[in-house]
């Protein structure tokens, strides 16, 4: 006699909710009150569920991007600057030397480096 499945409609609904909030597998399992082993066994046998899980996990990031795009369309200059800065990376120069020339840092000062300055790469 086969044992009853732990993955019920209610468990699947809880997993969908958790994954749509961007939860990790462990967080979703805790929310749905199942073990990670149960989740992994289930998704091994259910490719459609595995694909849906990945789509749901991406949902919060898609919503965040949508908010950013809306802000850009509204002419939000601060958002535009932040996106450009993030895209170009945040290269910084770090001075590790102290006033006597030793390499013990007494103070670390982070200074932005222009994208054209490749001398510190």
C-alpha cells in the first residue's frame, strides 16, 4: 500500500505563495510545513512544477524592475542616476597606507573612480 502524498492542493498553494514572494526553498518548505527532501522529490517528478517555481521566484524582481521603469517613465532623475551607477559598477579606490607610509590602515577612505580610470584595475 502506497503512503499518502504530502503534497496536497493546500501545500502547493502555500508553496506558490512563498515562491511568489521570492522565498528560498527552505523558507517555502517551512511555510508549507514540508521538508526540503519532500519538495525536491516532488519537483523531480513534476517538471511543470519545477518550471513554475522558477517563474514564481523571479516575480518579486520583475515587480521591482516594473517600479523602476515606471519611475524612469515619470522622469525620476534619482532613479536614473542609481540605475546608471549600478550598471557601471561601483569602482572605488582604497588607500591602505598610513601617514608614515606603512601598510597598516589607520583609515580607509572610499573614493569613487571614474569609469575611464582603469589604473586601479
